[in-house]
């Protein structure tokens, strides 16, 4: 199982980036997947999630600006980021939930154990850096 993120970079405030997460060794559409980010000195946080059936949820901080999606034919997860702000600067990671993770937990970005569940029982990519300058 491998997840490889790409698409990060440096942009000015208000700009856009599209992150990709290429999955191999498993069928991404069969899993709950998510995007997480971690800024320097801060805890890792969930940004968006997508269930195996394609339902999505975005954190309040990115709602209306970011969109998670998945191309099942390419076995790839995406995060379209528009209207970027300096506070979006972070390392971004894609990850899978454990197998058979419930849809409700997959999309409950406030669930306290969600990050633990992904970290202990899921798979993670190496991350891609996003830097937004004002």
C-alpha cells in the first residue's frame, strides 16, 4: 500500500492549488479517505473526508474554499484549494481510514478519536508542503 501526494507549492494569498494523492496497492474507492494538515507548532488536523460511497465533509475553516474529490478510474484522491490564506500554510497529508470505517465517523471531522484511528490503523502519504504568502 502506498500513497503519494503531489501538487504542493508556494502561492500568494488568494491563489489556488490542487493536491493529488495517488494510491497503489489497494482500491481507494473502497475506503474512507481524508486530507489532514499540520502547521509548525500545531497539532495535525482533519481538513476533509470522503466516504467509500463518495460523501464528503470539509472542516469549517476550509468550507467553501476547499473541495475533496476522488477519481476512481485513476485511484487518486484530490484536494482543490481555492482562496488560499496564510493560515492554510502547512504540510498536507492524505490518509486512509481503517477498513470498514463507518461513514459517520469518516465524515465527523470533530470526532476526537478520528486522527488516532487513521494514525494507528490507516495508511499515510509522505506529505506535500503548501506555503501561502500574504
